[in-house]
């Protein structure tokens, strides 16, 4: 457990953190969750602190959980969108960061789907370089670090003491919408740092960013993590302890080509009873939500006893509180 390691730091990429730092976040998240269960106050942790939240894309969970997190910690969260900021009149992100830095204690941004892959990450880094307060990545085009922290907290809760050795399958799933690869990329980084057993399952042509696989393979050599890639979803499901469904887009095709190409995978890659029949008896189903029901996963599975999706959503709150409290204190 580290007491000072996150103070003043950004939370943009899990590549900036080590195993001990991530484990510190989980320790604090469990402690804060226990306090909620016991009704113990925690509003002294960020008393009078303000978080500016900028959402360039829609959100249900992230917006609501961050606002609730700041309230529970004794602070306040502001909701902004670029359309109603002077960004809409071409004020620069640099000036925006320098000004917000004078008012608030942390900046959170959700931004993805700009013209080029990596463009949103560049804006996050630019803002970080122009503010002395922590900057939090609430999903950009490369990563969804807060989501993955909540996912792993959920695995720790559900899989028991040997959770790291359990077979975690993150499976590409069919969706009519071409989505960001931020979730599988961040999961690969987390698994490699923490020493987990991760299978990434996806059809040919859905490889994630090679920068992420290179980092993950290198970190896995040091941590003892296993990172496997398979292209058959039924092979992947065999003996799985977790099946996590997530649709993402191809880096090798245009959106139009991808939308056409993926249609051939529509049935096999919809997580269903057929996959859970191959998995371990007590296997759980995970999804970061929002889910494309009956495209990414059948109603029977997401509403079934194996589904932990709402616990996973709740853990967004607890892990966010831990990260905000550790970095903004
Ligand atoms: N999982 C997630 O980030 O949900 P929202 O898009 O609703 O914030």
C-alpha cells in the first residue's frame, strides 16, 4: 500500500502506473465501499474541492458516478460540454486548461471519435501540460482506464483469492456501431501489469493498437501474466471464468468497410448460452455497458444469474472515488 504515490498525478493511461500503485487504488476503493455499506462519512476527503468534467461525447454511468463520487467525498463536480464552452468559438484547449487550472482542483475529460485515432489523446496531454492539477481520462480514443479499474475490482470480488489465475476472456462482439477499442486495450495493459490470465478473442482484422500489445507483452514477461489472442470465440469460451463482451472497430478498415465486413460474425460473436455452455459452471458475464442487447449479448445472458454488469457499474463509483481522493487530496 502506497500513501503518496498518486498525489497530484494524472490518470490518463494505465501505462503510467505500476502494479503496486494499481493495488493501492483497489485497497482504497474497497475501504471506501465498506464505509458506504456502514454509513460512515467520507465527506472530509475532498471537502471544498471542485472537479471540472468536460464531456465531448455522451455518457450515463461516467457522468453520474463522477458527480456522485465528488458529492460523497465532500466536493463538487461541474458538468461541461464543448458546445457551451468557448471551445465552440475556437478558444484553444491550452487556454481552456490554463483558465480551469485557476478555478478547480481536477479536470476530467471524455473525448473520442475525432478525425484521427490518437487526436483526442493529444488534446488530453496538451491540457495536462497546461494545468498544474490532475487530469482524468474518462474515455478517449485509446483507453478507458476508469472502466477497467472498476472491472478488475469486480473480478476481485467475484472470483475469489485466486482471481489473477482465472481465465478472463475479453471477446469482441457484434454491434451495428463501430466503437472504440479503448476497453480491450486498457484491459491488456492492466492484465499485463497485474499478472492476470487474459484471452483476447476477436475475428481476424480486429487487432488492437500494436503499441498496446507491445507494452502488454513486455510487461507480461516481468509480471508472469498470460496474454493470449484467439480468433475463434468458441475456443476462447472453453473453461472461461469470465466472458466479457465488447464490440470494437477495426484499425484496418474504414467504418463503411468494417460495418459490412462484420456482418458475417453477427451470430457466432453474440455472447449467448452456447458460449456459457463451454465456460466453467460458475463463469460470470461482464460488460462495461451500455450493451447492444441481442447483438453483443443475448437478454438471457445479460439478465441471467451469471451477469454481474450492475455490480460492475456500481464499482465505477468506488474506484473513481479512490482515484480522485488519492490524486486530488
Ligand atoms: N461504461 C461507460 O463508460 O458508460 P457511459 O458511456 O454511460 O459513461
